C-alpha cells in the first residue's frame, strides 16, 4: 500500500532536516530560517532517530539547534575557515578559538574587540598557553572570530574585526552568544581532563551498533581493518537494516565490498569536501587517483607521485591555475584531498593506495561502428 501524500511529505521533510543537521551540527535560526523551522517542527522524531540509531543527541532551543555527535571521531574532519575558499584550521587558530570561547562563555554578551583581546590573553596565561601580540597571533584571532560570526556565535555591531590583522590597536563592538557557545563542547569533554582520556572514553563505545553506524555515516568509507572480526561480522549481517536506516534518514545508498562499506549520496551533496571536485587541485587529485590505482605497486613514493603530477601539470597547464607551476605543492594538496576521502593513506615518504580509490579508475571504452 502506498503512503498518503501527507506521509510522503513528512518523510521528505524529515529527510531534509536530518541531512541538514548532520552536515551543520549547529544551526542558527537567523542564518538558516527554513531549515531551522523544519528541524524544530520535527524535533521529537529527529531526536529519537539520532539517539536510538546513532547515539547522538539533538538539542533545540528557541533559535538554535545543536546535534551532539559524541559516538565516533572522524579521522580527518577539521574545522574550516569562513569565506569563499575555506581551508582547514591551523593549530594557532584552534588555540585562538578555544581561548575566545573560554573568555566569553560566561559573558558579557557585548564586548569590545580590545577587551576581548585582553580577556583572551588572560585566559591564555591562566591556561599556560602561548598567545602573544604578534601579527600571527592576531591573524589567528581574526580567523577564529570570523568562524564564530559565520556560525552565529558572534556578530559585529560596529566596525569589523578584520582590522585587527594589521593594527593591534584596532577596535570593534561584538555581540557574543554565550548560550550558543555553551552548546558547542561535547558532553564527553566535560568529563575528560586529557586528550588520552577523551579518546579512551570514545574507544569504550566501540562495538556498539550505534558506534558502527556513526562511523559509517561520518567516514567517507569504512574498511575491514577498522573493525575486529566480531564487529565486521555484525556490520555485514545487519547491512539490510543499515541500508533501510540510511535511506530513510538521509537518502543514502549502502555499497558493500569485500574490503569495506560506504554510504553513497546519489546527489553528491552530503559532504563537507566534495570529490570529484572542480579546480586545479580537484582535477589533479582525480588524475592521481587513476594513476595510483594503475601503478604496479603500493606504497608509492612521494617522489613518484610528484613526478606523476608534473606530467599532468605539463599537459594541463593552460587550463590550471599557477599552482601547476609547483608540482610538489600541487601533489601534496591533491594527496590531502584524496586522504580526506580515505582513498589513500599518507606516510612521511610514501603513499598507500586504499581500495576505494579503484572507484575512480578511468576505464577506456572502445566503440566499433559498422555501416550496413
């Protein structure tokens, strides 16, 4: 029996909301009004889904939705800078963000940029963390603030924080959202004093169905080596149920091979970094994936990868950016993109090609036409 139109519409709304919140774990109503309304309207069903199936927790207030993903830690999921060309956060920027959050989580809600800089330096001194007045420190602060503004954690009321990059006396008026800032940390962080303790707490959740399901959702692909024998058998045994869950919630399709399992989005949108992708790095990464799969042996030395990239750069230089003039740098950036998608594993001197890379091997097709 087919579903009624209302049931079909509800299912579509739930899927749209689930896809959005899993991609944007912090949703501010003023920045995403339509999706926030959808999430808030379906809060109870969504929370039930995420809690029972993934071990996540969905928190919704009058103007904010926060999905706490406490079950699995993705291997390569950095914060990315705000702007038209996002890049992964660097260590000084993570440090600056943590210091800002620590300085303002208890208020005030309105603060000047100069007072904020002073509060950050005080928080750094209290924590025994290095943070000074160098231009690099100021740039890191601005990057962190721009990320907060982009995610609805702060807003510029007068002047712009960017001026701090070049002028240590620059000032601006900033509105902070301590209520949203308090929602950022995972609950497990409050119970962990060290990084090792945090990882141990996450590790203790292994072997649960929710943990395996979360890993399948958060990682581009999971491999046989990610699990012990019992875990792998359990995952394979329940693939039918997993396929139903992933289709119902996200419209994802489960693909299983002997080497691993992946959740595939037919629309190619449920990802923070797309692949295949456009641009010089994206094109070079796709060409490298094919070349590495065809290479006679794995691992492949970095020197060989750079040589491959140099050949591609010579062929496509008229169409690529100036990055093509530096094959070593282009190779490094392309490899990082492939590693983000678990197509390769990077060592200090070599590259291990992983099974999912074979999906991007170019197969030549020959057509023979006859005239009758």
